[in-house]
């Protein structure tokens, strides 16, 4: 069982595993792998705690009701699965600043957290605008040969590459 | 064959959780829940993310299309337009680069102990998604439908049997992966 405690698997093994997993999501659950709708539903659930049932009248939440569904459970599962994997390889520990960020911008947590917050807002907004994320469009959509997904996935990377270039190569110099 | 099972709520929620655990395990073992790996991909010096994604596509595509051919599964291509995919995709990309995780891998990053993902990224994604829900009625009247093409797939666009597209796409993606290995990326 040594493979369970390995730090990292070949990306081809992990990728093929995700491909096979997607066969089963289609067969057993009639669903593609996807994550970003779960965040939109959670956002609606939190808003509902403060504003009550009025939230349900928003047109967006009529289309995507703020309730726990298959995909919401999938995202919860990701947290658990990643924890188990990291725990088995001794890679689970709490940290505020990832390595490459620290090299470029130092170890102050607040700067990293503010950037993550701003990035998260843009990504959450963009994911709902595009109707999917790196899993829903990038993996599940492209493997179904969906036109919207190939276009979206291409734009995810164009936007991401340009931004990281700006942050890490132009700002830092 | 599984259609009645698809509508059983309790078992499906449990199945979603189980499949998520497998997904999270694979993402973490693949290295893509790691900020440094994602930033390395966007800086084009570490191709792990592309390798994981394309291998998943190459493996998933023939299986899912086989399920469709055998009548055991249905496709769910997302509807879209140039307005949603291009503009939404670019906004997502800017956020993706700034945050260094995506909605799936951020859940994995949280599970691995990244507090910047939990207290910065996840809160940000929830705020961003909420803002979109506020602006949705206005956006839905215009820009989201610019260049609308609906639930289009490439086989339908080209009006050919899906295997005529599936097989060449797999070959091209496999060649691309072999080329990455050959140049040492």
C-alpha cells in the first residue's frame, strides 16, 4: 500500500483516474464532474440566513436553488479526499503562504490573503458568468466536446497566463 | 438502466460525497491542489496541470461517448455563447491567476491545510458568486446571449458521427502530451 502514502503520483495516473471517475459520474449519477455551482448555492444559503426567504425570489436562485445537491456533496468530498491523501503522505499542515508566493512577496499572511480574496471574487464571478470552471468546463465539458467549454477553457488559461505573467514577471521584475 | 437510481435523492447525495472523496484524493495526489504547481503551469514552467487535465479528457471522452452509444448515459454539454464563454472565461482566468487555485482545487487546498485558500479564496469565491446573482437579471438581458450557440458540441457543429471527432481529438491530445515529454516539460 505504499502508493497511498506517496507524495505525488504521475500526473498521467491521477488524470486517468479522474477520467475513469467521470465515466461513473455519468453512468451512476447522470452528472458531469463540476464544482463552481456549489459555491453559488452556498452563497445563496448564507444570504438566506441573513435575508430570509426573499433570497429565493432572485431569478438566479430560481435557476440554481440554494440547496445541498449532488455537486455540493462532491465539493465537500474533495475537501475530505484531499485531506486523507495529504494526511497519508504527511503533507497536511496548516500554512498561510504558499512557497512561490513567499519567494516573490515575503511571508506576510495579510498580503497573500487579500490577493486570494480579490482573486476569489473575480474567479467566483467569472465562473458563474462562464457557466462553469476548470472542472465543469475544463474537464467535463471538453471531454463531451462541448463548444462552449473548449472556448471557456481556452479563455481561462489566456486570462490566467496573462495575469500571472503580470504579477510574477512584471510586478516583481 | 440506472435512470430510476438517478432520481433517488439520498443515495445520490451519498454517491456525490464518495465520488468527491475520490476526486479530491486524485487531485491531491496529482499535485494540482498545490498553489505552486498551478502558478508554475500559468508561468509555463511546470505542465502538471495540463497533463492531469488532458489525460482526464483523453480517458474520459471515449468512455462517456461509449456510454452514450450504448444508451447507458446522456451527454450534458453546457449551453453557452461567445458572451458567456469568452468574457466569463477571461474574468475567471484573471481570478484564477490572482488566486492560484480553481473552484475544485481550492476545496482540495483547504483539505491540505492552506489557510489562504480558506480565509481568502473561498470567501472571495462566495462573494463573487453572490455578486453575479445580483447582476444576473441585467446581464441575462444582454451580454450573456451575445453570439448564443446553445448546447452545441463539435460533432453536431460538423454534422458528423461523434466517433469521427472523438478519435482524431484523442490522437491530437496524446501527441501533444508526448511532445511535452519529448521537450522535457
